[in-house]
C-alpha cells in the first residue's frame, strides 16, 4: 500500500506498488518501472485478443457494480463505422473511497496506459478521463502525464510508432457526486447538467455524443496493463479456491475511527477480520469498533460481529448481507453516535440528488429532516416506521440508484442499531413526563 | 395559485408597464444583485490566450457544447466567479443560449455565481470525517477567521468558511480545500498555522 504507511507484509502490492514514490509519476521513472511495455504489446495485437485476455482474467469493475470488464468491452463492435469512446470514471465521490485519488497522484502514467489499451481494445480513438473538480492535485498529475506521453509519441496519431490513433484527454468535473453515475458522467462530458439518463439505450449502443461508449473505473483500467504483461492465469492466482468469480487484487480505502487509515491492497477472498485488526491496526486506543460499512456509504451498515465474518470479495460480502461496492471501508467506534452519522450520510444524499425523480428529490430531503429531528431529541417512535416506509418507496423506482443508496444505510442502520435510535427517542419522553406531572 | 375568471390568453398577458421602457432592455437576473460592478471585460475575446486554449480544447470533442464545463472553469479562474455577463459570453462563443448555460452553471456546486472571499475555505463534514472530528475543525476555522457563521464572508473580505460534502480524502481526515489547494489531516490545532500561511 505504501502511502502514508509502509506496506504491511500481508498486502499484495500490484497497483499500489509505487504509492509514495515521486519518481513513478514521471515518464522516465514510469518506463524504468516497466511502464508502457503493455501498451506497446497491445497496439500490435488484434483488439479482440485483448478483450479475450481480459475476459479470461476475470477482472471485474472496481467502481462498485462489479460487472466483468472483458464482457463489457465485448459489447463494443469494432468496424461498425461509428466513432467509439472510452470514458474513464475518475469522479471518485463515494464517501469512504479515496483509492483512485492515490492512483492518480502517484502513478498517473499507469492510468494513461490503461486508458490507451482500453480505448484500443474497444475500437475507440479517444478516451476521456472524467476527474472530479475537487481533485486539483490528481488533475495536474494526470494532465502532466498526458502531456509527457504526447511529447514522447506514446499518444497521438501514430501511437508508439504503430500507426494507430489513441487520444487521451482529461475532462474536469465541477462538483457533483451524481456525475460518477455513468450516464450522468456522459451528460457532463457533453456539456449538460449531470442528470442520469434512462437505460436502455445502454452506453455500448448510445453513449457519449450518442456513440458507442464504454465507461470504466480508474482501478479497473490500471489493472489491465498488468494482466496483458503477465497473462490471465497470473491474475487468477488471487482468488478463493471455492469462488472463481472474483479474481485479482483490490484496493480498499480505510477511514473513520481506526489506528491506521489509508489504502490497502489485498487479494480477493482475504479475511475481513484479519484486515481490520492486523493490517489496519484495530480500533483507536481504549475504544471498540461499533459499526462498519465495507464498501462506501451506499452499502448496508453492519455490526462488528457481522462484518468480521466476511471474506473480502464480491460474493463474500454479499453472502454476509452487504456489498463490496467501491471498497471504501468506513469504521465507527463506540464513542460515535451512529444515528448522527447516518443522518449526516442522508444529508449527503439530499445535497447530491439531481432532483430528476420525485422519490429521490423528496425522499432524501424527508429522510434527512426526520433523522436530524431524531438526533436533536425531538423524534417520535412513529418516525422509525416512517423512515423505513420512505426507504421502501425510494428503492428501485428511480432512473439511477442514488435514491436506493440513501435508503440503504438508513434502513440497515435502523435494523442493526435500533436501540441507538430508540435511546435518543426515549430521552425526549423522559424529559416530557415530569414536565406534565408537575 | 387559483386561476382568475378570465381566458387563458388574458391570464398570461404581461402587465402594461412590463418590458423595455427605459431603453436598457428587459429586467434580468443581473438587475437583482448578480451584476458586475464594472463593465464586463470579455475573457474569451478572439486572439486572447484563453481563446486559443479554448480553440485547442474544441479539437478534442465532436461538439462545441462539450467545451462548456472547461470554458466556465476558464472564466472562473480569470475572474473568480461566473457572472451572468460571463455566462452570456460563454453562450455566444459556444453557440448556446445564456439560459442553457445558466442551467448548467446552477447544477454544479463548484461554479461560484457570486463573488467569493479571497480565501474560500471548504471543510469536509460527511460521515467519515465527521466521526474523526470535522465539526471541531469547522468551529476552529469560524473562530480564527472571524467569520463566526457558515457561509458569510469575514469583515475584511478575506475568508469564507463552508461545510462541503465528501472531498474524497476520507483517510486523511479532515481534508480542507482552500480555493484550489487541498490540505489533508487538518485538526483544530493546525488551523491558526494554516491561516497564517494564507495571509503571507
């Protein structure tokens, strides 16, 4: 993992090997570390062969949904006479996640290389890297890397002397969580408000500028050069023997109340308990873990006992009632007011709702108001049922999943930590009764 | 609103005293406090460095509209905010309507639609940072900048403090963004030192 701590000996550093190494961000430094070998190789291969290798490797989308990358790429039909586009989703905005930021800060050339290979594999001549507007340092790093790559003839009309055209550009966002949703991201690149689009048509049919488009997360694309260099079987060495559906390594961002926050790279199937106590160092001194969200704030919150039983891969987390999501592990200790933190999460979604769909626009705001009322000590027992009811109305009924994402931590929070909610509500009652008696 | 007892055409007819009566055109949002104080100086004038930058960007996209977000960034970098006049200029250059551009500007939180303080301080207070004491950092900034209240500008015009939603650096709690600078692992104790660095 490296930055800001030294890698733990139980980590498997593939993508994060050069975190904290300033030389890796330069073109010369990156070439010395084996950079652009995979791109050179890829540009001499048939695009279909690259897609096959990625398919065989079992690489799945690291942005949250976990869709098989090779299968996604195979939806793009080269030679259909239309311009194709690759969009790299670097709008990392899911609270708890900060892995893509570190990838772009320390190894921007890895991303440029991954984008170039991805674009070539899907028959695209242009790739846009959509970086959230707040990431000023990563934007500068990636733009510099692109500049260096053009100057060295790695990108452009005759990429690496192969006669193929590969362009990679940065597109800066301007502060909207929803632009991390793939169709909203495409609207934002087109110069529109970042409202998600109704699917179908899916991006592979009609994406950015109404042309066939593939959208991939930063971490997904950065893994591709390693797979091309070492082969699909090499990548498959990291999986559980009983679960071939999740392969490779995954970066987890750890934050909240924990001894050693930061990014950790572990193979698929790693035991979550070891991860929490061994790698991350356990809870702060004198405290205990209370609640854990393993995949960014949109996935179900868990008690420590539940969370500790998980194995860290797509299926492992689902089997335990939550999701891998984006890999943003958020930890709250026993000194935290869980209700307040859930209310704060709801406020995040209310702020970031694009307001297209009624369920989301009204539901996120209503949820926030009720939760903040409970935190302030003015809650009633009916509020909990109202929250669950609103959550149900918000789930599965909107264009994108922001609405569901708001309902998930609230519903799971009430289910797992009902006593905390009721304690706040009871406080109010205790206060009221003597007042009436007197 | 209940419809009056008149025909639809009558109902939507503009009042007689409405419209360009003083030769200055229709009343716009600009006359409601969003106006520039001095005559607007174009940012993207033909031949200017910014215009050349814009023309270079246009070669990267198949449509003119796609350059809208970068064009708005250029305006904000030059002027510190995006005024109605600036939106009109960008609209003209990219062959869009000012109303469309305004629609886009209002969607994205990072475009300032008003002039902002010299140092615009945004403190992340979403759940992970909140659990690590972000509220204390907000309080410290409010106290030491003299702003006292979220969103207001300090009397000297130098500082404004707001709470912001997730800045994407949760493991470095609490991250603070001051204009284009990103500061990690801010604690209430570090606030005076950070502010001192800004003043110099």
